[in-house]
C-alpha cells in the first residue's frame, strides 16, 4: 500500500506538467475528479476542447494506473480508486469532485 501511495503522489506531482490546462478547466467548473479516478466533464455538454483535454489526461492517467498496478500487485481499479481519494483531498476550494451517487460537489 505504501508503494501505491508513493507512486500516486509522484504521479500527482508529474501531472502538474500539464496541470495549467486542467487547472483552468477546473477553475471554470468545466471538469472535476470523477469517482472512477479519471477526469470528467461536470456538465452534460462539454466543448470539443474540454473533451480533448479530458481524453488526453485520462489516457495518461490510465497508463500510470496500469504501471502502478503492475508494480504494486494491485488492480487498476484499486489504483484508480486510491488516486480518486487522494485527488479529492488535493481538490482546491471551488473545484468539483464527484461524490457517491454521482452528484458533482463543489469543494
């Protein structure tokens, strides 16, 4: 479990390399942290630019989740779930995350 946590923390730090776009989208309330561990659109009709950002971020997340799962003997779902928990903790005030039941909550 410590290896999962350390790898996820490292991944969160690396994610900041492209976080300016994510941060802008989160600041505008366009995207948030979904319960799946992936980035998702907060509203039902995101722009093509937002969809592209989501796809790019989630592709990178999936790759990292798979690598972490292999290193730690966890499943991809377990890694994604732990990432979600840590992402919610790090979610800034005013940004969205998905609560149980799928409802979007502004922190």
